[in-house]
C-alpha cells in the first residue's frame, strides 16, 4: 500500500486571516497545523486558498471537487447546496455535497 502523503488544508481567506499572529504574520506552529512546511515555500497562501474562486481541484484518489458558485439541491441528501460549500459530481453527473459521496 502506498504511503499516505498529508495534503495541505484548504482554507477561506477569513480562516487564513484568523491564523495570523498579533504582529500580522504566521508562526511555524500555525503553518504546521495547515500542513505547510517551515520555512513556507513561495505560493503557500495560494495553495491553502486553493479554489476559493471556483476552480476545480483533484482530491487524493482523483475525485474532482470545487466550491459551489450558486444555490442548488444535492442529489445525494436532497438538502440545499449553498454558495461556497464543497461539491462534486456523482456517478450520474449530478451535483452533490462532497460528504455525500462514498469513500
């Protein structure tokens, strides 16, 4: 079985701002909690923000996820999908919450 490689967290801009120190920077401990090495590499903030502009991203295992841009109904749980929630396509090509997909 291949080793599990930790993936950096995906954050909103508000979550990123909330992680700042009182001096306005980021410390080693906070970056480690988000999966970012020390010293942080170039582009680390964009890596954490990921698809906040709606760009699809691949998760481990190849599933494509993105943040919803508009309101819809989840084909899995029939609950409302609100803008900003993580969504994906199910096997029938219908939008579902990421958590409604198996495995």
